C-alpha cells in the first residue's frame, strides 16, 4: 500500500521500489550493472547514437511536434550574434555569439519519461477510474501543466529524475535490420528471440535493450525532407499487443528499452484500436512497469561495427537533460566499445 493508491494494475511493479519511487526499472541499474558495461570497453571507440536534432524534418511523424527553432539572444537591443563588445566599451575588441532554442523535447532522438503516457485506473478500489501515471501519481493533482505547478518547473515523474540517475549501463543491441531487412514489419517476441538466439545474445537485469531496425539510417538518407508515406511504411517495430513480449520485458528486468524507430512499437493512428490502449506497449512500459523508452536513436553505425567484430554489447551512457518537470527529453547517447 502507498499513500496514493491501494490497488495497482495486474503485472505492475508500482510500489516495488518504494511508495514515492520515480525511477521504475532504472532501479535495476546497480553499480554491478555499470561495471558490467565498463567491461565491454575494449577499444576505446565511441559512437554518437543521436540523430541531428532537426531530424526527421517536417511534421510527418508527429504533427503536434515541430523542428527546433534556433535564434540569437539579444544584448543592448541587438541580436547577440557576431556581437562586438565595442558597443559596451570602445576598448574591447571581442566578438561574441549566444543563442536560444525553442525545442519540442520529443521531436528527435529522445527519452520518454513516465509522465508521457498514463491511463485511467481505479486506484482506490472505489469503482472510479482516476487518470494517473506510474506509481499512482495523479493527473491534475501531482502531474500538472507547467503554468499550474506551485514550485516552478518541478513536478513528480519529471525527466530530471532520470538525469539524476545518470543513466549508464550495459547496452545490448538486437540487429533486427540484419535479420529482417527494412521493409515494414510488425514483430513480436518470437522474431525477437529468433534474432537473439541466432546471434547468441542474452540480457541481464539492468541492461538497456536496443533495437536496430534501420529506421534512423533511412531518415538520414531523406536529408530532412522525409517521404510521408515511407515514414509510416518502413522497418520493423514491436507489436504492442503481443502479451508474451510484454511479459518477457517484465521478467528480464531490463532497465530501459530503446529503438531507432518512431515509438518502438508499431503506431498507426488510422488502424482499428487494439483493446483499450492507444499505444499498448507504452502503457505497459511507462505506466505499469516504469521502463523508459528511447526513440529515434541512430544505431546503424554501431550495429555495423558490432556485427563486424562479433559483438552485441557495449557501455551505454545516455542521461537526458536535467530539465525539471519535463515529460521527455532530447538525448545524445554514447556507446563505447
């Protein structure tokens, strides 16, 4: 029992890490997990796993998100870009630049936080469905829009909790692109296990599971002007309705789930709904299990190197921005091999 609920969804781990827990499966990252990742560093070679943050380009993937808008700040009423400090004092010869950005936190390479997707659930056993998020944090009471928060930007389940954890562990990459190609496919546990068995891959508690589908690489080829049809009709994505897959994700106790595609699971708003949930894998991972989701990462160069070298695991360092109260965050993940 916690202060916020007396019931939790079946299969949930809410409360397992404490009544006020905001880290979920990131709690599985222990010092031993980090050391296991560090032991994967043998060459000192590092890979940037982020797309340029103005990719995919346009608004074809998520119309409510838009590319970053970069602009100079102002100083003394003028744009602070190639700014001559002689405007402050004739003796100065310095020149400076400073800028600002308007950024949708989940436009490009990102972490989804636990306040990104919640659900209506009978927390108190009273028969009343309460809109809430991981570990029973309630919409409208604890999860509030930025302008409604009493303590500035701070909010429970903010992405800054992940930043404080300083996400770093062993990454394990499953190369679905190699095994399945890059045509549109919706895959479940059977296909995942087949790829893992073929490559001799296993996962341990605290690992971060990374799915290489080739989607991020295909986006780069489109050079910021993506084909609207192809955006929704290429590469593999998980079947969010596969109960065996969701059970497996729970049982493995992975720390987080990452993909280079959009949404990790197949997401087609025009398709008939599967049960009660708009995006059922998000419901399972973010709401029930507290498993962070990474989306739109760039995994192809790393996947190619790992395959050439007969490896599948590496040290992954991927903290989000320490932005209080944000529900998601851009991330520049680094894989070190």
